[in-house]
């Protein structure tokens, strides 16, 4: 049995009083983060020792912190500690920044506590979700957890369009039978900016391109916004229109990626992809709009956890592996292949094949071989 987590996001509809308390909690969480970060910087400068105080230290000088959920403040401390740990131990991770009321996301996380013989602090009721301090919040419970799932925590967040959501994280045990990777039951995916990907069978999904589809409308709404006086009522109304359009585009993309990743995870035992630098592709090759519209990085994350729930693997091969230049039949490497060459013609064996399909086949074979090569040898 293996322990796994599953999160379900519910739209919630707080009353005016509940929304006011949630907004104060957002502010207190941001206040704690900024104060702890400032104290850390002030203490570290003369002593060169990492130091992060606890939220309880600030309640004397800021009594408004006592009005909100204390676990939300404690989780902020854990998040800051995690940010510092990533900064010191991982590459390409920046130093933690101060949070802004205007720019940063509004959210907080609180834990579910079950006192002995008592009622849990977070639970799902008949059409509502109960949260500490806030009480019963009306919610759209479109999907209920299974009876053996244990509620761990809840994250309350607000989008830029003003909508509230509550993300409940559940823990459960599942008996997973690990599936051995194979070329026959697997699939290779070669990333393509215009087509999203080409698989080892030569197929590409019908990607809706949500940003490209709405680009003209978005540009028109943003142009109207630029002509208005910042801070006026008309400016705020138009800003909300732009934000709703951005949110709609993001929801379309996320919905498509969830459905596609679920279909692939149910159909194949292993999926092989290149561990490519999508940020470098977006900036270096002037493919920023197409790359960001695709959301291929999010797609890989969805695939990884959906395959993992079934004991299957997402295999990432090295980004410098010559998947496009290598012939998938004889292994000949064509060094003079350019980006303009969309058809691969092998001078050794004479095969003529689509460039992306050839790369996807190589990715699949290399992924399966590298997976078995990593296993310890017997004897």
C-alpha cells in the first residue's frame, strides 16, 4: 500500500462577513511573510546565521493577527523556510521576495486537526465547507471524496476576477502494481510548438490554442483599458473584463491538458518525453507565445502524477540526446540536419520519415533503455 495525495478544488461563495475575514487572513499571511523575511535579512546581515522567527513573536505588536487562523500563519513560516531551503540547496532558485498586495496571489493554507473524541476543524457538510474561524461557507460540491480519504488541509484562494475557491487535499492509501516499461506498450512524445507534440505513431492532438484564438479580442480589450484613466470606475470595470478573459484562456488550456493527460495515462504503460528547457525555447527562439500557450510543462506534470497513480512511469530523457538527428531504424546520426528540414531522409538506410515522428520513436526507445540501464545488475 502506498500513500498518495489528491486535491479537489471547490468554488465557494462566502457571505460578506466571511469574505471580510478571508481578506483579513490574506493580509495577515502577507504581513507575517514580509515581517519574517525582513527580520531574517536584518539578523543575517551582522551574524551570517540563518534565523527565522515564529509568528507568535509579532502578535504583541500586531494584535490583529489574533483574529485570524493561527495555523495559516504557521504555514506561512513553513513556506518561507521552504523557500530559503530551495534557495540554498537548488540551482536557478532565487532569493525569497517580499509579497505585494497588488501583484501576488491571495491565498492561505490551514491544516485539519481532529481532537480526540471531538469534531475536525475542517469538514464537508451538506452544500458547505467548514473552515476554522470562518465557519460554514456555501460551496459547489460537484465531486465528493471517497469514504476512506483523510482530509489533510485546505487552501483558500481568490482569483483576480474576485472568485473564491477552496482546495481540499486528501490523503489515501492505494495498492499500486508497478508496470514495467516497454516499447510496445509505451509512447514517445516529441515537443512541437505549432502542433503541441508529435507522438511515436505520428499523431498530434487537436490543440485548441486558447490564447491564439482569443488574441485579437484580448488585444482589443487591452487597448480600451490603455485609453482609460487608471483608478477610475470605468478603468476597474475594463480591467475586470481583461482579467476574466485571461482566466477563461487559462481554464480552457488547463481543461484540455487534464483530459489529454488522462487519456494518455489510461492508454499506455509508460510515456517518454525530453527534459527540454521550455523557458529557453520561449525566449531564445522567439516562440514565447506558442510555448506559453501550449503549457507543455504543465502537461508533463499532469502526466507524471496520473501515471504514478497507476504504477506507470513518465520517463524524461536528457535534453541533449540527438533524437532528431538520429535515424530511428539504423541509428545513423545526421549532423547537417537543420530546423527547416521537416522530413528526415537517412543517407545510410534510405528511410524517409517525418522528422518529429522519427524523434518521438528515438525518445521512446532511449527512455525505455535508460530505465532498464538504471536498474542494479544481478550478481
